C-alpha cells in the first residue's frame, strides 16, 4: 500500500514496520533499565533493613518527583504521566523494601 503525503510517496506498511521495530527496541531498553534500577533499589532495601531504616523516604520521593517532572517537561513528555509512572515505580520499590525488611526482621 502506497500512501501519498506531500511531495514524497511513503509505503505505509514499511513505515509502520520501521516505527514499530524502533518502539520494540525502546521497550526492550526500558525493561533492561527497569531491571537495573530494581537491582539497585533491592540493594538499598537490604541496606535499609540492615540498619533498621524505614522502607519509605517521603523527602527523597518528593525530590525525585520534582526532578522527574522537570526532566519530563524538558524532554517533551507529559509531566503528569511521568509523575504517575514514577509513583508506580516508587510504590513497587517500597513494597519490595517492606518484604526485605520482614525477612530480615
């Protein structure tokens, strides 16, 4: 299927495939980055448990949220979406930290 859009002709199927391939690569990179992030937060959880520190750090969470909002705006990403995503990640981290603390307890 050939779609016209201005002075050049674009094969929509090929372009869709190319774009989706790039999206797939980015999704894989995101998964790998999240895995690395959670390895680090697991180490933080063990450190917190060993020193009997609370699983949550509201001041750090506020700092991270503010920082991420700025990064999102600078990157052209909806800051509300970025904040929701970070809130989800933080909630998972805290859940993991609580579980680590219970085992270490």
